């Protein structure tokens, strides 16, 4: 392939219903993240992520859905990123790279139904 025929640059693919390509990555305290759905973990993948984190590699940020309940209380939920979350948890990280995505309470009720805390 010549320079004139270089492969196109990889583009951001938005797999989230809520995220946008401009959602910033921030350090989210693990202590505030609610994970209401039990994780199905591949132990090998968790261990590989732990090694990657210890080496200083950047992993894809997890998506954290931020919701303000009708009473004004803020909730932070993560439904994906279970292996990355578990790796940071086992390493006793205080924070995890994440993208905060503001969603209405109805979006959380869609995931949790009657188990939603509001």
C-alpha cells in the first residue's frame, strides 16, 4: 500500500445508546459506582487486565450512567465493563477511568424495573 493509498484512520464506534464521541474520560471513584447486575467473569481476562493496569496501559473507559432521582439524589450505575471494574477493585484502585453519561431516571428503570432505587 502506498502513502496515497493508506488505510483510513480508525473511527470511534459508538456502541452506547447514551454516550457520544465527545463524552470526556474522568477518574470515577469506585466507591460511588452501583453494579446491580452480577458479573459473569472470565478469571483469565481479569488477571490480564490487572497486569495491563499495573504496566500502565490505558484500557477503554467504562460507561457510568449518572442519574438524578426525583428526590435529587445522584446515582452512578455501571452495567458493563465488569472485567475492567473487577481488575481495578482487586488492585484496590480508588478510581477507574470512565465516561459519565447523564441519563433520566426512566433509563435506569428500563434496566432495573421494580428494582430501581427510585
